[in-house]
C-alpha cells in the first residue's frame, strides 16, 4: 500500500473537461480587438540568391496594413544553442539568400487571411538559383555547395564521446560486427499547427506573445535575440497547446514576424500556419547515416561499441546539435558498455532543418543498436532477451565522465517481460514474430546550451484564506499532462486535493523560469521545484499547528487529507483549513507563499535520472504482399514512482504509436528539397483502427533525485517501437533492414533477399 | 532639492500611450471565443410584488441560449458590509418583490445583443404594485411602506459620534447658528459603463470574471457570496477601467448574472449596460438632509458642533453605511472641534441606492459646513480666511477616540491662499465674488467592514536577470494614475526607471490582496506594500554589493540611478545590472523576490493620514438671468510628499470639475422613483469649454505613515467646489442657499429674497 494520498493514483487530466468540451483556449483560437492576420511569403527554391523583392503592388491592396522583408527586420539572429553564437543562425526573413524551400522572405499583415494571401501573390521576388545539396554524405564533400559560407564542408556541429579503450577491447572481442543504417526523418504532426499572436505596446515598448510553444522561456529568449529587445520587455504566454512532440522548442518565423508586424502596425497580429506550411516549414526528426560496430564476448557480453553518425541537419541548427549529442549517448543505453567511442557530425543541407522529436537522439539509434543486437544474438545463438539481460545496467552504473544511472529497473523489466511473453503468447503462428527492444531516456537535460542564468525550474505556491492554492510555474503542458502532475505533487505535499489547486503555468512574466517541456524534464525538474515550494508552506503550517498543540518537538506532524496531526497520535490535530487561517493571521495577513527551484547538481553531463524498460511487438508478415500486421504490444516500464498512472499510460500509448509509425509508415518524402507529401492524406500516421492493443506493466523503482522517486515516463517508449517491429519481422521471416519505415515493397524485397541468401547458403 | 530620482518628478502616465492610441483593453472591449451577450430585464415599478414571470415565448426565440429568473439563482445575498450580514442585502435578481425602478428580475444570454433585447420584450412579468416611498423624511415615519420588512422605519444604518461636552460648550458660546440643508445626489458618469465578462469552467468549477471594477477583491468576495462559491475558485481580473469615482465598489447585477448565465450555458457571457442603464441602475452619490449647529466664540473660535444627517439610502446598502460614518467625521475637518455630536441615519427608499462617490462623506458635508462658516464669519465680522485660519488643525491634532492628524499643512495652505489671492485678484468686478472652502480627506479607510483577513495591501516584486522588474499587486488603477504611482515607488526604491517595471495589477489570482481603489487608499496603503516588497529586494542587492566591496559594515550603501555604491564614496560601487546578475547567481538562479504588505495599526478609526487644503473660486453672477460664470480657481494643497505632480494635477482638475458640477449643474432628477434625465443630454456635466483655469499650489509636508511621506492627493479637492462656489455667489450678491446645484432660477430666486430682506431691513 502506498503511503501517498494523491501520488500514484489515476487522476483525470485537470484540463480534460475543458479540452473535450472545446472550452480550452489555444493560441490558435485567440483573437484580440483590432487584430490583423499575418502570412509569410516562402521561397520556392532550395538554394537561391535573392536579387530583389518588390512589394509595390501588394502594398496597394486594400486591407494590407504592413509588409516587411528582411531589410525591415532588426537583423537579430537566434537559436537554441545560445552559448555558441555561430550556431544562432536563424533569421526572421531571408535577406541575402534562401536555404530551403519554404524559407520566408516577406511577411504581410492584413485585415483578413484572404487579403494577406492575395498580397503574397502580388509580391515579386527575383531569385538567382544556386546549386543545392540535400544528402548529408554529399554535403560534406569538398566541392559541395555551402549552405552557410562560414561552415566548411557544411559541418554544423560535431561531437566526440569516448571512454575505456575501444581499440584494445575490440581486439579482445570474440565477435565483432558492423552495421550501417540510414534512418529517415519523421514529422511531429501535432494537431495544433504552429501559430502565434503578438501584441506590441508602443507606449511601453513591451511585447506580449501568445504562442503554441513547448517552452515559453525559450521563445522569450529567441524573441529577445531576434528583435534585439530586453528579455524582461517580452512576455510569452502559452495557452493550451495541441501537441509539440519536440517540434515547438525553437523560436520560429511565425512568432518573430507576428511581433515585427505588430510593432510596425501598432495592432495585434496573428500568424497561423496551414497544414502544408506545418509540413514544409517546421522542424522534424533528424535523419541520419549511422555506422555501428559492436564487439562481444561469446556469451554475449558487450566489450566495445563504436558509433559514427552523420545527421542531415537541414538549413539551420534548432536543437540539432543536441540531437547529435544525445544520439551518441543513448545508443549505449541501457547496457553496460565498458569501452565506447562516438563521432557525430551534423551537416547543413538545403532542406527544412531537423531538430528534436519525442525521444530525440534515441529513436533512430535504438533502431540501429537493437536490431544489430538481435542479429548478433542470433549469430551467437543467444536468446534475444538473454543477451539484453546479460548486458543490462544495474543501479549506480556509470559511464565515466558521461552519466550515472541511479535507479535502474531494466533487469526486472526484462525478467517481467520474459515471464509475461511466455504466458501471453505461448505459441506463434506461421510468419508471426516477436521482436524486443529496450529503451531508456532522460529526465530532462543537464546541459545548458541555452545559457540560462536561472534555476532550471522554479515554482511558487500561494495558499489563500480558504485553503485554495495558486500554483505558479512556467512548466509547459503541451498535452502530456504535466499540469496534472504539477497539481498532484503540490496536492500531495499540502495534503489537499488536485481540485484545490489553481494553476498559473506557462507565462514568462508571472512565473519563475522553467526551461519548458522537452527531454521529459517537467516531472522531475519542475516537480522538484513545486515540491520545494509547497514544502516551504507546509513547514509554516506545521509550525503553527505545533504551536497550537503545544506538543514536544520530538513528535512529527503530518499534513494529509486536509488535516495536520501528530503522526503517532492522529486524533490530535486540526483541520487544514483552520491552520491555514491561523497561519495567515500569524503571517500578518499575507497569504502563505512558498518558493522553490531545482537545478541538477553533480549528475554527470546528461540527466539526473533515466526511465527505461523493454517493449515487445508481436507482428505477422504477409509473405505475398510484404504487409506487416501489428498484432500486440507489451511495454514493461520503469519510470520510478509513477505520479499519475492514467497520464503515464496515455503517454505510453502515444509514444508507442509514434515509435511504431517511425518503423512502419511515417516518412517525409522529398524531391530535390521539395516535400511532396505535405498533408495527412499523403503522410501516413498509424491510425486508431490500425493500432494494436498495448499492455503496460509497471516496474516501480525509486529515484533518489526525483519528486517522490519519480523520473522520466513514457517518452522513452517512443524509441523501441521501430526496432521491436523490425526484430519481429526478422524473427518471423528472417528479413533484415538497414532502414526504418518497413513499407510492404521494402519488406518483400528483404524477404526475397533472405530467400536468395538461404538458397545460396544451401 | 529633492533627494529622490523618481518621486516628485512629473512622470507621464504609464498607461497613457495605450489609452490615447486606443490600444488599452477595457473589459468593455473584450471578447472570448463562443461568447454570448447578456441583458437584464428591469422592473418598471419602484415597489411591487412579483406575481409571476413567464419566459416561454422568450425561450423560443432563436439565438436565446439561457434565461434565468430569481429562482434559478443560488440565492446568495451580498454586500460590502460583510461584517453585518443583515446589511448584505443585494440579490442577483429580485424574487419576491422589486424595490426600485430598474431592479433586474430576469437575465438573458443570447448570441447577439439584439436577440437578447428582443428576448427581454418577450418575457411576461406580472407585478402587483405596492405603495412606495422616495423621501427619507417620509421613509422614517411609522406609517411609511417598508422597503425591507426587517428594517423598522426603513432605517438601514445609524451612526453616533460624540466627544467633549457639546451641551456645555454651546452654553459657553458667544454665537450660535443652526442651518438646514438638503443636498442632492450626483452621478459618477464614468466614460466606461458597468460591464462584466464571465467565463465559468465546468471542468474545474472555477469562474473568471473580467470587469470594470474599483476593487477586484471586493468583486471576488461579492461573487463568492452571491454564487455560494469559494473565493479561491473565483478569479477577478480588472483590465483598464474607464472611470469609477466610487460607483464601482459594489458587486452589481451585471457581473453576478453574467457568471450565472455562463455557468448555465458553459460559454462566456458578457453584460454591458447601456448609458440609460448606467444612469438608472448604478449607484450614485448619497443625497441627504442635514442640520448643522455651530457654537463660536466672538473671535470665531469653534467651541461646539452638532450635526444631524438623514441620508436617502435607496433600496440597498452598498457603501451607504460608510458614507454615513464618513459624513459625520469629515464635517469636522480640517478644524479643531473640541466638542462634537453627530447622529446619522440612513434610510431605505424605493430608488436606486446611493453609495460612495469621489470624496464620499465630505462633498455634501463640506458644502453645509463651509457655507455656514462664511455666514457666521459675516455675522461676526471676521474675514472668511481668518475664521478658517483661527480654527485650523495643527500637526498631531486628535479627535478623542476618532482620529489623529499627523502631518497637517492646512495653516500654510490658508496663508498661501491669502497671499496668492491678494496678488492674483487684487480687484473684483461688480457682482463678482470670491468664495473659499477648505477640504480634507482620508488616505484609505482603517475600518474593515469587508471583514478581510488579509493585509489591506500586499505586493510582490520580482527582479529578472536583465534588471527588469515584475511588480504584482491588486491595486486598482481606475484612471486615477495609481499604476504610475506604483511603478514610481518601486523604481525609487530600486534606483531604476519607471520603464524598467512591468505591472501586473488588479488580478485576484496572481497577486496579493489589495482592497482596491476607494477613499484614496492606493498611494499610501498599496504604496507602503510596494515599498516594503522592493526594499526586501534592495536589501539583497546591498548585501551582495557589500560582499563584493568587502567594505566595513558601518558604511551605508545607496541604490540609485542604476548604481549601488557607498554613500560616502559614490565612486566605489557597481552597476545595478551587474549586482542583479550576481544576486540571482547567489540566489541559486532564483530571480530576486520581495514581498511586502501594509495594514494600518493604531491609527484611530478613520485613516492613517489626511490630505487637505483650501480652494478659492472666483465667479461672476448675472443678476438678470441668475447665471453664474465660473472665472477662476485656485487650489492650495497639502498631500504630503507628492509622488507624481503630473498625476496629482490631473486628479485635482478632475475632482475640481466634479466638485463644481455638484455645485452648479449636476442633478439626478426623479419623478416618483423614475430618473427622468438618464442621458448626457439631460444630465448636465461641466464641459471642457465651461471649466475655469485651475491654479494649483503645493504645500509639501511629510507624513510619517506614507511612502516617502505621501498621503491622499486630489480626492479631497472634489469637496470644496460647491461650497466655494456658493460662497462666491454669497459674497458677490449676498444670496444664500440651503441646497447645492445653483441653477439660474434658484440663484435668481435667492437674489430676489436677499433684495427683499435688504429692503425689509432698511
């Protein structure tokens, strides 16, 4: 039995009713008095010089209130890697040249969307097309066209990681294999497209922006850099957000140009991307070429790994440099890897740029590592679960200078999976296979490329006279349920209900900074800040209750179920409400305020804690058509202490769907830099009817760094799907793949190759 | 030379540009997605039983989304005198009977205002008219109809004040006179009518209301009582407000019914009064019958005063009971009154109720006291300024058990006035007169009828990494400029500019409670809270700077002009920005937060401090037409340390205009409970072209209780206008008045009476 009243209970999303009834307001829905509509004119060329832009005719169109081009912007460059100014490469509007199809070159504000669109048609841009480069392997060649002149060989960022003695270890290995993979991109495909509403106040010179963002703070910084304004003069407000999945960390042209147009017109301006723009002109998962070499002992013990990755960066940086780093890290998880070497390169190419996406750095690399491991196990005659078991990290495992894994339930997860699979799927049909893949992910990043001087998460709790609580933080609920988690953590500490807590989240002006929703950081980092803030208030309540009781100070008091009482004599105590009233009186009429913050300290270079687990996919392959039928999924999951099982389950479902989509059908198709499937008709997501059931088994651990022992939950489960699927196909029909997205024709081809090999082998 | 960098400098209103460009958003302007429009059906009877209400036909009208009558409301009663439940007499909709013409009996929410109005026409209400009472002197009679059955003789509230020995003192007096006055009402006539936008969230059971209010906190409490909800589940947000003047303290039917309709429909609902509704169905200045008896020594020294007031309360309480109390107090100001007795009665009548209005309790009483004093001075052969000088309060003057006046510049004000008038108006034309009247008013009330457990004012200051400041308080800028004053006080303490401060004001959820804008409380009370909050941060900055300097702790540091330095060696110090950065680092990445509050302690029963002064009006009377021409005004003013001379001047101008309007032309005309001039065509305000120039002379004092020595500014100057005007007419043509509003026919009549008396006297 849990000792908690709220933590670990399935709590319905605090925003749930508002969302299903349509009451919830998204930036998308918002209007302001006198608001104008903005639109961006986009480049039709992947790489071209801008010779001239003529807006004369467009200006004349009635209803057009402002048109800006690159020269009308303050010229501020920005990016998320603020520590490295050369990686701050984004601009509001292209000025000298365009670098991808869809890059904005002009922005219009008009009294309606129609007029704004008609104005775009009237703007005359003269381009001089330049040779373009789309393939990262081409991009690094000496004679490749340069996307950014200052970056030789189009190398945007590099990363080297190394520990142990890799070369010696490979010499000692009984078995070595090397595989090469080409992993494709994937689109976030959020229900809510990118959009921003900006309102510039000429009187005070201050800007307010409502936006669909994962990090109001990042957007505030991006806007400050872009507009050359003070951070403190910019207020970013994140209303409800209809999905981010990693695609809404960067400050994108819609918010910057909305701000510029608002500044120019003195009226609020809103820019909403249409679905096509969402596909062609927002970030996506980083495609990569990956070589992975592994050295094993005969018994399957990993001795060494060597990984090389060249990522397809696209035209700008975004969180691409972070992806490169995380890829080099998470390809080792969750296995003990005594000797490791990684070299990563990110290239600039003439495409929309790649960045973070759910499980970034892990999804593509897990595909490579986990399909390779299955092949090695096969070669060595070891059971796929057994080889994973043998190498599994144990609590306290450390990769020198890189990371330390405190709580670690991966062994139990594998054991539970073994047990459950045996029981659930005792017998397989013909051409049916089970594929496994482990997964692990961070609970927020330690690295501080954004260069914030603030604590990573901050929170303030205000307890009012009637016992209700106002909770303030910048934590971003983008649909993942962090609002509910925030309320639950606060409620647990103060011994009240989630309903007693009113949230004020995602507003940079009225809350303490939080870095936002990425890398599964909110539960642990923001949760710790909230816990600290609530505990400050709890201390005050206990102190007042103790004073009233006149009890010996050696006896502890408990704050629970709206009572404050002696732990050893629960009948001696008071109502929470009475103590709140007394405490406010004692506080000379000030409501009770607690402030807390969290920054990881001495936790290595990656994350304070890691969620992990293993996934099994049962699939059947049609040997005639190459069609794969997803039949069943089991996820065994260690996310420390689950805060909200209902929320965690929902997130596991969504992550699994995305992970399987990466393996089965989601693909951004490109022709000379042109995305040719920018719609939900042509970009194939796994739909509800095609999703297999998912069984979720929880392996609780307690992470000493997390609030109530919690850590990352569910984002990690985006990474095993493609690998487990490929492994299932491998075990069903023996087909091997060096790419993801197992389209029927690809599966068929692999089956044919396997059959040929088998025949040749005979 | 002032030692201040910001305080005392003429600073442009921080909202000024937004207001003049139309960018400022008022609740009036707001819309929300899916918003409905609400309208109230009002009683045509001053007093009637409600027999039945039939909404059948109205419900059928397409576009009508909800109709409610009294029985659909939770039945919560509310009022501002929450300490006395019997005075909480307001209801959302009349259920049993209506008590004034305009009282709402049903509310409609529809998709447009037109449809809502058409629906009102379709609601059938059957009334049984009851005998009504309109005159307070009739209302207290035993056989008068009862407005509220529980209140005998229609007496709503009473107030007795007494000190000294009044009867003995009258015996000792050389000169006694008694005058009776009938003082009329006055309408606030704000540019922005009453309106509220309510949005109830069914998922969380929480309500947000944007309203044109003087006190978001009072509205939050009113709504909680009316709707039987928890305070903490109600959030009131006050956007810009287009004038309050005392008429927006009460929770009025528009906000309560908007909330009820939103709860019923699940959609946001907005109710905006039209100008007619604003006149007939919102509060107004309290009309009264007043008897004042004064006993003087031959030399003009006041020995005793006895005052009786019966006010015309109207149908409900509002702040009427407070008006009654303040009237009994401020009729003694700013004179030493060794013996005093006051009996006040507030009556219920069948009219829209009276409440607070700019200078409430002082405007009507000053008219009586100051015109009486001129007559007495005339009878005793004493100069009008001299009789005022002789009785003027001096610093530290105390009315036993009632009030103590610390800073007190009234003597200097009178002296300055004497000097200036002599110099400026050496000679008068025929039928021209100069009238004087002194004035004094409070800096917020000490009395706590609202029964708040919170400090009267609270504030929070957050200093960000770039040195910008977020300032949070509930202080209400309703046009009087308190936002600017708040920013100035904060800027002064932190040694920065007003532009560095972003205000978050008037939102009950995100700020510490403040009681709102009434009785000129914001500068002193909220100012003290802000000062305390900012000083907490300043302490941190000084501590960090001291640490860096390594200086002996006996040397003080100064925070000024964006530097922090040794007071005695100004060259030794640091930039404010650097110290902020260091302090946040030292604070482990938390922004610098200071919290402050203020509640008056041991300051008597009225107010912690009193602004005061004297006004002179020069006017010419046309003996043929009775027309008065306002020619010139001088105001000599002690408001302690003026925070913002520009703002104070603006407020003096507005107050003077209202005070003169009360004396010259503003009159709510009523016929059997029906207001017959509910429009700006028929309700006469003094317009710009008719306003005389106003010369403002400042007599600075320092009030020990105020922030930087500040206290009430300008509200007091609403009270002398009518009296000074009447005195000017008295001195010009000898005409005496026992009422305000000196319409030409009244003046002509008074002149004729004076001439008759003179002839009779001859």
